[in-house]
C-alpha cells in the first residue's frame, strides 16, 4: 500500500544535469544532499530533509526525445515568503505566472526549468 510520495527523477546528459542541479538549488531553493554510491553519476536534492528530486546522468547512447508528448506537467513545492521568492526568481531572470486559486486564497507561481519541466511554487495565501 502506498504511504507517501518519495521523489521525482530526471535523466539528462551531464551538462544539462549540472544546469538542472544549479537551477533547482540556486533558483528553486532545494539543497544538494547525500546520494548513495550508485555506479551512475547524479545528484539528490532535498527539501525539508527529504530527497525529493533525483538527477541521474543518462548514458551516452541513451536518447530521450524532448519533443514528445507526455502527461507530465509540473512538480509542485509548498513554500513561504512569496514576496521574497518572487524577487529571487526575478533576480535570476525567471519569468513566472502568478495564479490565485479560487476560494482558497492560495497563490501559485508557475515557471519552467532549463529542460522545460514545469515548476509550481505554492503559498498558503496571497499575503504570504
């Protein structure tokens, strides 16, 4: 039986992997953390002490099309201090869309990472 969500895994060539690591640490705010000594190269990124995003280097002969249709839309993170986060995103040149969820007051910021994956940052209320 499923107990909780564990993590996402993105696979990419090394250069893009490093760019994704920097983006998710420097822009989104995840922290680089310990990763078991797998035979393949990669990074584990943490939020609140939990590894939530795994970045794995794809093999040289592994080809994954980036233009194919997929059902993946975005990964979402709960956040605080929306005004500071918006300023931080702007300082990093990240264009984002702001959406307020009807009835709840929750505010969501939407943008894309360097590989085109969607990212959503959630804030409990418009004043956060």
